[in-house]
């Protein structure tokens, strides 16, 4: 009988990507199929996140809820950043857990499962074995015209508030040829849009397959050029990039590569130089705005989104007003904003923090209201315009509609007609809400793949 795996994913796109890879690995090695129900699963995996909140506690609460399923022989695994941080401590606290694996060892899942059966005891493997993971992953399974491609792992920026460098290890780039082969393979299977993934994609450096380091000549800007030349690829996105490594060459790429979307997620985190320095972000608000100005000089319609942290230790009213001023200056589209959450083991967790929680919450609410205002205004400005949309599939709740995304990543609903899915179409926008747009495809306007 086909074995089934239930995977619950917490956190970022990187974790979503890793969960897909867990499924690919288990499917290729043991024929596992996914299930939405933990009750009918043979294997239950939690892909955890420890970037904010009491993530550990959330994981143990979830584990407690599936513990009773062990009676019928279910195997339970914990992966992701909590696993990486806690390691064997997870098994000590929850001895019914069979597997603990990190973001860099998920490709070993079949071997870990086999060892669990052979040895009759829990298996823990949370090492960072360089980039070995990618050599052991089966070819990606394509679902629809969009796909994610991981181009690097880890992060070496060590922002003072962040656990990622400790849970995912230092930055390691995937070799250029590997990335290009994967994109070409996806394009052959009908993928039109790729999102290049990594914690700091613009720190990517091109080790060629023969091991030579090409330094300056194989940077992220060059990678984008190569990806744009792959037949069938019509759109390129990437996330996340870091302002510190936003080179003039990458800015120029926006002039040279029309397939690069006019949408950029460039996390600023804060608008006060004092706080940015305490966060160890490595740039000032002015330097950040200068990148945005130069980008918009080559791409006037560029939409920007960001991550913001409110309530970092020592944030004064004046600091917060500087953040609001930056938000007004840049005019962000749909973004993520969080209350600062002290993470064990990070330098910022030792800083004195006198700001009352209610003050932080009020600041966050103000920021979010302003961001929402911007999003509504940007959506409204689309009304009556023609947007190029990549049609991704049928609408979940209404089979007479299909959904797609604009370059700026807005969800668009439009009437279904045969042959539309997977096509790039020009759509006139007839209705605009904060979160989605509705429109009609202009007659005969499908756009050929480049
Ligand atoms: N690589 C990305 C960048 O360039 O900034 C960030 C990756 S991190 C997983 C995603 C976001 O989580 C960050 O941009 C930050 O806003 C938020 N974050 C990280 N640590 C946090 C903390 N301790 N408290 C609140 N938010 C945090
Ligand atoms: Fe975290 Fe800063 Fe890296 S936010 S992922 S340490 S760029």
C-alpha cells in the first residue's frame, strides 16, 4: 500500500521549499504520497521555524497532539530551525519523536527512517554538511507554471536579532551550472516563472562545476542574465536580497533584463540609523533610499516590499518616527511587519529593553495601518490599467475563474477559458481590492515565451 506523509510547515518560503523537497525525497526513495490528514499518515513531519515567538513551545504542543497516533505505528519527525537549535533535546523532552533533522540534512530522511527501524531508537542528524543536500535531491516535480529554485543556503550576515545563521549555517552558494540545469529542466516541463530563493540571494557567488571560483564574473547579476536566457522562462523573481550587497551591477540588471519583474522584496527592518546599527544591518536609511532611488531611475514602476521590526531594544519615539518617515518616502507595497522577539543565543537578546509592550504594540498598529493604506492606494491605481498576468490555475472557490499574478505579485481573478493556464496574458483590470484584482483577458493577447 502507498505510504503517506503529512507535513506541517511553519515559517518562511525557505521552509515551504524544504517541505516540498522532503516530499520529493520520500516519494523518490519510498513512494510516499502527501496527505492533508495526520490521522491517515504513516509519517508525520513538522518543519519548524524559530525566527520569532516561542516556536519551541508551539512545536511541543503540536507533537503532543499527534503523540496518540504512535499506537498505530506512525513515525514522527521534527525538521527545520527548531530541530537545528534543539537537536537531541527534542527527543529528551518528547521520547516518542523518531527523527530530528536540520534544514541541511533533509535529503537523508530515507536513510534516517531506515536507521530508526534498524536500530530501534530515535535518530538525530542536524549537521551542516556543506551543499551536499542538492546533490542528493531528486529532480523537482513541477506543479503549474511557477517554481522555486534554491540558489544558496544559510546566512552569514549575523544581524544581532536573528537566529538564521545559527540554525541554517553560513552562506553556501549552489554552483552556477547546477542552478542553470535545474531552471532549464523546469522550463522544459512548462515552468514560465522562477523565483530564485535564498536568505541573501545577492550574496550568491558562482562556483563553476569544475570548482574554479569566478569571483566578480559570476555574481548574482550574471546569474540573472543566464537564467533570463533559458528558453521558456518569461519571468524571474528572487527573494530575499540584502541592501548591503545591492551592487551597481544588480541595479543595472533591471535595465538589461526585462524578464526581471518590477517587484522587489528588499527588507529594510528599520528607518533609524541608531537602530539599524544596533541591528548590525550594515547600512543607513540614506544608503537604503539611495539604492531605491537608483533602482527607480532604471525601473520607474518598481514596487517594493519589506520586512520591518518594531520594538527593537532601545527604540525611542524618535526612532519610530524615522521608521514611519522612511515608509512614507519609499511608498512600500504589501510588506511584513513584526514585533521584535528576543531569540536565545542572539546578541540582541542581551540588550536592555525598557519600552513597555503596549507602546510597542501601538507602534506596530500604526505602522501596519500606514502600510495597509499604501497597499490599498497601489491596488486602486491599477484600476483600468492593463497588467501582464501569468495564469497559474483554476480559482479555488469558483471553477468559472482562473487566477494569476501580476508582475507586482498581485493576485488577479479572470474568467476561465481553454488554454489559458500557463499563459502570459494581458488583462484589463476592472475591480481592485486591497488583496486581489479582477479583470478580463484582452482578446487573443497571449504573450509568447522568450
Ligand atoms: N534574509 C532576510 C533579510 O535580508 O533580512 C531575512 C530572513 S528572516 C527569516 C525574515 C524576517 O524575520 C526578517 O527580515 C525580520 O524582519 C524577521 N525577524 C528575524 N528575526 C526576528 C526577531 N528576532 N524578531 C522579530 N522579527 C524577526
Ligand atoms: Fe537573518 Fe539578517 Fe541573515 S535577518 S537571515 S541574519 S540577513
